[in-house]
């Protein structure tokens, strides 16, 4: 199954990121990452929610915000 990252949101510290993904079937999911100095600046997957599918982008964003409250400050204007 192909997946396309449609939105990547990084927090103000630059240490956390959430990628929102559109799947081949038109559903959406997301993954969370962390960047630590000891990882030489590479993103490390911390939570994979790609098995949970959402019908819309806003539904995926709402779920991610419940799990990662910092994300609420970055709600895309188009949603």
C-alpha cells in the first residue's frame, strides 16, 4: 500500500514531529517522531498510528491532538 505524507508538523523546539499520511484508499493516518542530539539529528519513530485509519484529514488531526496536546497550536487553517 502506498502512502504519501501530506503534512508534517514540527513543534517549536524542533524535537517532535507528526507526519500525516494519505493512503491509497483515501484514508488518513499519522506517525509521531522525536529528534534527539544523540541520534545525530535523525528523526526516530516514537508512535506509529498507521494501522488506525480516518476518513478525513481533520479526523486524523483530532486524534493526534488528543494523543499529543502540543499539536493543537498547529491546527492547519484549511481544516
